[in-house]
């Protein structure tokens, strides 16, 4: 009986050790795979940085986007690299987004803090300039010397008197009425008159 119990004990111990060994192998395998993955990821990022430093920003962009697509967790330095490369690709809003992330994560102690801050300021300035240029372009289009089609009637309600034929102003003695210097008695303009008015070229009526 004693031998049977001893045999069972040895057998259970053997199973336990075998199970522990198997678990350790699994853990070692996982750790090895993670290390290999991290090594490959680091090398891929290094390749991207090398291309960026060499001025191949498009090539670096392809690599960095591949890293972002496949990385389980994005390395902090990657936020700087992608933000920096985006700046040189003139993708300023994208650059601002990623450089801000880097500064938020690493703070003033970050290895690339000064460069990130400089690029961030330049990106913000570039965005402001682009918006100013867009506003000027829009203004130029609106102010261009175009003739507006007034429709089949060829008549338009005068924007000065708003179709009343008279201009009403308030005075200390009440309301003052005077004939519209541009429209006819019905408060209308011809299409030609309307376009001249928009351009500031319509002359006032002589009798006004």
C-alpha cells in the first residue's frame, strides 16, 4: 500500500513538473516572439528615419504608415518622427497633431522636445498662412468682374431701396422719404444696371 501511494506521489510530481516545464516553454516562446517583433519594428522605424534624414520624405511616409498600421502599441518616438516627416511633406495639420502628442507624452524632458516645438511652431504658422491665402483667394473670386444672369425677366429688385422705389430714413422729426437714386419707380433695376451696381459703376439718376 505504501509503495502504491509513493508511486502515485511520484507520478503526480512528474506530471506537475512536466506541466510547469510546458508552461515555461510557452512563456519563453511568447517572450521570444515579442522580442523578435519589437526588433523588427525598431528596425523598420530606423529605416524610416534614415529615409527621412536623407530627404526621402515620401519613402519615409510609406514606412511610418506601415508601422502605424501594424504596431500593437505605437512607440512614443514614432509620434515625433511621423510629425516631423509630415511637416516636410507639407501636411501641416497632421504634423501639428502628432507633434502635440509627442510633447504631451514626453514633456520638456523629451529627447526631441526642442525640435518638436520648433516644427510645431512652423506648422502652426504654415496653417495660418494657408488659411489667409485661402481667404484672399475666395475674396478675389467674389470681387472678380463677373456679370450675373438675372433670369428670364431681365429685371432685379434693387438692393438699395429693397424694391420700394424710395429710400426711407429716420430723422428726429419722423421718417424721411426720397426717391431711390438707382431704381425705377417700382424699385426695379435692369440686369445691366444691377451688374453695374454690384461693381460700383452704376451712376445715380440725374433727377435725384
